[in-house]
C-alpha cells in the first residue's frame, strides 16, 4: 500500500565533467536526496543538516524495525525527517582514489556547515584525469576556459595542478572558485579542519596515511597502463597485499 511505502529518490553526479564526478568538489559530492512515506514526517520540508548516503542503511533498517549492527558510521534520519531538534554531526568526510586507471589522484576531504578542506595526497603532480577528460569528451571546453574570467580559469587550473590543501567557504563561494588555504584570515579554520581530517583518517585506518603506499599504488597503476588504458576488468592491482597489516 502507498501509505506503507517508503520512497527514496537519490541522484547521481552525472557525467565525468571537469570539477565534478571524480573530485572532492561539490560537483562530485553533493547530490539530491528526497524521501517520502513516514507518517509523522513534515511535508515539503528541506533539511540543511550534514547528511550522507551512509545514513540510508540505518534509516531503512530502523523504519523496518530491524536491529542495527554495531558501530555503523551512518545515522538514522527519521528524527530529522520528523522535524525534531536533535544533536547532529558537525562534519562530513569523503575520499577519492581512482575511477579508472587513467585518473588516479587520491583526495581526502572534510566539511562543516560552512567550510570544506580538500587534501590532495599527490600535490605537486598534474592530475592525469584532467587532460584525459578535456581531450576525449568535451570539444570546445578548453577554449571556453581560456576566455572565461580569472576565477573560472583559476579553478580549472587548480584542478589540473592542485596544491596540497584547498579550503573553500561554501556559504560565500558555493562554486569553490577561491582557495582560502593560503589566506591568513582563515588560518584557524584551516588548522581546525586539518586536525579533524587527520583524526578521521587515523580512526578509519586510512592506508594512504603512509606516503609510501600512495606512491606504491601509483607505480602499480602506471605499470598496468604501459600497453594503454586497461579496461576495469583487466585492471589487476595488488593493493590488498600491502594496504593493511595482516599480522593484526
């Protein structure tokens, strides 16, 4: 019955556009989520809390009356959907490794209600996914970037050759054009988010905290590409052998 049916509409990031999918920018992380079906949910309401797809599992299981496994990272959304005032998370985290062999460029990110920090783990190197996407998929984009205003040109150049840290004010700069990581006025925000991101990476046992593993995986991927870009089925990587300490 309709009255007993929960409807979840979840969007995607779209095609492999520059500064979109395969990045930690808003175009690669922010997607629509619409839910309908709860008897006590407030209709037509928007929620500005920091919500993630990891919240869907505990929400659906909770509504079905199923006991939740211990230590899930997600949270039940029902209280928010009912319009209740609840203590909610202050930060959201994200990570990217690669989408295919040609675009290995690992990133880690954290955001709060206003600011986002992106940590580029291979800063100093050209992002290989940039030229591949630019040349292969979209004619005329390169020319359009060249004649665009400085904020736009700078944003695309930053994707092509990222600094180690990118800091954005999402309230005042929702398109993430101005990197504030070198702005002394935002030094406290930068340090606070760097500390929080490191705490998360440590607690989740991020294997790429070890710089040697970042480079080892890069070397392995480059070896796979000597004969051209392999299909995903043919991309054989051995990271499971060295990412984690098997003695534990």
